[in-house]
C-alpha cells in the first residue's frame, strides 16, 4: 500500500476474533514510494541471497549512498568486500544486536581494520546519509526484531521478511523484480 506503521509494538494492535489485525494508533506513519518499496525489496532479496555485491547499488537506490560512489570502480573494489563482510555479520544470522556488535568488533581487528583509512577517505569524498523515511523503517524493524528476539534468541527480521519478498518477486513482472528474483534462482 505504501504506508508504513513505524511503531508496531503490541499495545498498538489487536487481533480480532475473525483473524484481522486492528490498528489502534496511527501516530507514527510514513508513506514509502513505489520506487523505494522496490529498492527495499531488492535490498532484502540481495541480503537474503547473500548477493552482497549488488547491495551497493541497492544502497544508492535507497538514498544512502551517492551514485558517484557506485560508479567509481577503484573505490567500489574497497567498499564492496567490507560491505559484504559487515552485512554477512549483521544479517547472515539471527541473534541479538549485542552478539552481532561483538562479532563486528572482532572483525575490526582483522581485514576490515586494515581498510579503515581507505574507508574514511572514501566516506569524506562520498558522504553517507540516512534518508528520513528509512529512520522509520529502522524503528519498525527494531521493534519487530526486539519482539522476535524476546521469544527466540536466534530470530532474524530479514529471514522473516523473505516470504513477503518472495511473493513480491514472483508476482511482479517489472525488470527490477525479475533481476532480484535471479539472485535466488542462479
């Protein structure tokens, strides 16, 4: 629909006797454009398929990274491997943020640390940004993942998104969705 409820805690919802979901509070909502929704599905699809080399383009499409960075082959060769390693740590498995941050810190003592100076230089040339709409997505995902982790210490929100992402990729004939689908087929 393009609308996102950014505060999905249990106090804002009721499960009706007929199985429908009743939303009680619409206070924290945002609208996500069609292009942003497709870009987000591509990003989740590439994360789920561990197709990390495509996530840099996804981050451009989502508005995090300027297009110039993705077009700079020299810097791309530095950024993509580090991005892949970080994304694998953050999204490759379930578990709490604390476990994932500890794992990232351990990686920081290895290959990722060696590239820190290069990454710092790149980030000054190509500043990263957090689009306002995505702050609300992160809030919603953080709330949902917290609820999931309260009952399963290995819960991973990206894995739980997969059925929706798969339905969208199978039902949408747009070229971008077809390309995202190929991440799983090939």
